[in-house]
C-alpha cells in the first residue's frame, strides 16, 4: 500500500513539473559557423589532392617530380600546399611525412600565404604530428624487439653451451660407472 502511495506521489510530482511554466531565461543563441566554399584555388587544390589517392604507384613518381619542379620554379602557396599534400597522402616510397610537415608548418608571410593557418594545413598538421609520434613509437618498439631477439639469441647460445657441458659431464659419469662395473666383474 505504501509503495502504491509513494509511486502515485512521485508520478504526480513529475506530472506537475511538466505543467509548470519555464521561468528561466532562454539560453543565448549560439553562433553557428558555416563552412565557406572557399576560393577557386582551394577547390582546385582539394580536387588535385583527392586525385593523388587514385594514382597508381607508377604514376605517383612522375607526379611527385612534376610537383617538386613546379615548387622549385615558383615558390607559391598553391605549389607548396600541393607538394605538401602529395608528401602527406601518398604511400611510401613516394610519401614523406617529415617533408609534408615541414612544408605545411611554415609561418604566414607574403611568400607562404596563409602558411600554417591555411585550412588544409590546420587539418593535416596535427594528423602528421600524431603519425610522426606513432612512427617514432613504432621504431622504438621495433628496436626493443630487436634487442630482445639479440638477448634471446645470446641466452639460447648460453643455454646450448651449458647443455653441451652437462651432456659431457653425463657422458663422463657414464664412463666412470662403466669402468667401475668392469672392474667388479672379474
């Protein structure tokens, strides 16, 4: 009975709370940032970057060489971003995350344009830094693994040497026991 009464009171309170008008002031409207379409160069840059993923390994080499030559001839922001995106997105042996990070992470200037403040750079710099940390951790783990294999090999060689010594001692012991048996027989 008490349970039913308690349940009825809780439900009545919940219903009353739903009917009470909200006297709290409304929350301030938050500003919604709408992504801009970007200028024509940004759209073309994204199209070119997307096309890198569709190239075969044989096509990536000449494309990288073309981008390096274009950047060497004219050090514009567009050429720098294309080459950086190429290095960042294509697989090894053509890709190079360190070079990509160096090309993306430049200060803004007249020659560099927006530099590290370019939207593409702001997206890819943290990803490249995380990838670099992961690569460094992987290299450290691989080195530890190689060291453990060396240690394991050294221990196995030690074990083999000790086993050979033990086998030699057992053989010597058998010979001694055989001599004693042959001496007792006559």
